[in-house]
C-alpha cells in the first residue's frame, strides 16, 4: 500500500475537501500522519458537525446494507439500515447523522447507538482517531450497552467489541477490536455484515498492507483478504465487502482480482458517489484510464445530486471526497486524452476550490492536475484566460507556468516553453519558496515540472542530448516513489518522455527498454505504446510496431500523438 509522500495519490487528492485538518500541517506532521494513518480515499476529520438531524433526507441509490435490530419502529430501522449503507459508502458524517436520526425516532434502541458509535470511530479515510473522537464514541457505545437489553446475543457482543475499540490501552485498541470481531465471525461464518466489519478492522489495525512485491506485510491483511473473499463467495453483490476488496487488492500483487466486482459496483449503488467512484481504483491500477475517468465524472455528478437532495452541511465543497473524485477523474482524462471531460473537471475544480491556503502544500500539488489539463488540452484562449495565482501561492504559480509551457509545446514554440521553465526555476529559487513548509516535497515536485518543460523545449529544438538530460532528471525524481495508481500527484510517467528523447538521440534499444520498464507501473499507457510503436518501426520490427499502435488505440481518445509531447 502506498503511504509515503511525493507521488502518493489518495492522500494528496483528498485534502482539497473543505477545511481539512491537515490544511496547515507542517512537513513533519503531514508526513508522520500519512505514515501512521494511511488514507485510502482521502481525509475524514472527526465527525461532529452539529448538523441538523431531524430534517435529514434519505437519498436513494446507496445499495443494500443493514440488518434487523432492537426496534419496533419501522422508520428507525430504515434509518439504521441507511446509516450502515452510508458508512460503507464512506459518507462518515452523513452516516453518523443517519444513526442519530434513528435514535431520535427510537430513543430506546441500543443498536442505533451502536451504529452511531461505530461510525464515529476510526475509518480508512483517517478520521476518528483523536482522543476527543474516541472518548465521545466510547460514551455512545456505553449507552448502547445500557440500552441494548432487547438486542440479540450477537448484537450485545458486537456492542462489547466496540467498547474495546475505544477503551483501555490505546496501543491495543485496534487489535482487540479486530480480534473480538473475528471471534464473532468465526462463530457466524455466513454473516457478511460481520465479515465487512472484521475485514475493515484488520485493515485499520495494519500499519503496512503490502511489501514492495505486493505480498501481505501484516498477518491481519492476509486475514482481511480471506474474510473478504469468503464473504464475496456468499454475497458477490454486497457493496460494503466489494468496496473494501477493491481497496485491499489495489496495491497487492494482483489488482485484477477486483475487476469483476468493480465492474458491477456502480450498478449496485447507483446513487452513492463514492461507490460509483471506487472501481476507478482498480481501473487506473490495471490501465483502464478511460473507465477511471468516467467513473469519476459520474461520481462528481452524484455529489452534486446528493448536495441538492440532502443539503449536507457545507454543501458539495465540504464533502470530504468530492475533491478526490475530481482529481481522480482528471488523472484518468490526462492519461486517456479525455479532453472534453477533463476540461469540464478542471473548470469545476478551480471554481470549487478557489481559496487554497498558501500553507496547504498538498492541495496545491493536487491542483496541478487541473492546470495540466489546460496545458495538454486547452485552447489558446482557455490557457490565456487562466488567471495567474497570487504571489502568496508560489506552488500554484508554478503550476500555472507549467500549463502555459505544455500549451507552448503543443504549438511547437521552444522559446515560450523555455521562458516558462525559467520562470518556474526562478520561483523555486526564491527565498519565499524555500522558506515554506514541506520544502523537499515542494522542491522535488516543482523540479519535475521544470525539467519536463526543459525537455519539451529541447525536443522541439531537436536537441536530443539536452532532452535526455532533462527527462533523466525528472524520471530520477519521480522514481523515488512508487508510480502509477490512485492516481499519483504527477500525472504521467516521465520515463515515456525520456524514451522519446532516447529515440531522438538514436538509441532505440534503450528507448524500448525504458517503455517496457515503465509499463509495469503504468499498464496500458496509450502514449507509451505510441512511443513504443515508433521505436519498433525504427528497429525494423513491423509486426511489433503494429501491435504497439493497436495497444495505443485501446485507451486513447485524444487524437493525434506527437513524440515531442510524449
């Protein structure tokens, strides 16, 4: 599982969502938090919104979920079930509100209190881990035990297990909860509800999911995989277990296992933005970039639908995963050449998040995808209309320069490309830039952008040596972290640019090796296959060139390609 900094996509993407707690984090704290509490789909702060409960609206299309509990009130049961569905759709705040509404309808319902305490606690988005959150959840869990006289014996045991999650030694809470839930599952092996809660608990307990070879790095991850695969045999259409399975397999040695589940998840929960988004984790990882793009185009539309129907606090801008959906969609569009949908997403991103704090480095890095969309696909007028960010935001100014440089590369204007690269270099060397937070992350990311533009200019000029040098440096920096999937902060593999430069330099064999190497991390990258086709043609391998051209067309919808833009 990818948990570190420069190119990690999920943690980056999600900090665009409203006033996230990490907005003003220092470099050390941001890095430490990501390592200690890996996020798979973005941040979710502690869940205490103070939002109105009684007026909450139940939006349809969130799939199946829930189970009979200790209430005779049909409305309370319905809201409890909806709370479960919302929890597995990673709508954590809304899940808490739903359980609280169930409690309003039946104040004597113990399992309604259990649901509230469960949803308040730790989740794979990184929320529910503070002392304040866990102390509050413990109080509600104890209320559940007091109220749950009419709950079933199994449900009483679920309440007791949840109390373990929030009490006693902090160092052992997650393990004790996972073990308690696993014991209950072993006694009730056909209960897919217990399976999802148990797998989730083991995933939360593990500090690292996978090693560098995609093998389980924690026994709890091995157990979570067993639990989910057994549950999906019993209930192959269960949204909660499918959701977790996609996350768990994404960085395993075989992400393809989740494809059949991902392909049907959106239809199982057609109103749940995050579940419609979720298949894109698998799609991007296996190289289905167009599908990744469209999953998120649809998810963004569903966020807007939910906001209009349910009026959640803060509206769509405050939805913790809305920015993640846009970022993921832009990543797919950039890789697939999806200019039409990509530009819509970029427009919406910049309109929705115009007030990025100058100290929020992660959000500024994520915003680069929007600028990259304009640079790669925008018209001359669209690029010219982009407003230069203020001096207080050098990261955004660099991304703005990068967009202009990519647009100049499309126009074949080497002088203009170099001017933007030089402007980026000057911004990077300024005292204000060097004094900001997360200096290494900012420095590495922006140097890649500078080197890419330097390489683009050299390609336009026909200076193969300079292009190889610039792209070698960019690829060296990008290669410090794992590439591909989720999507990464840097939107494309700079090794494909290096391969194109190597081909220009006359070293076709080295270019082919570079493409073969990068396709392991960026499977089915259409532009890389285009470069490979040109390489094979130079090497005289006509059939291999034709096969590569065919592969390039599978995921590409962006029109003519050019080696100088690879």
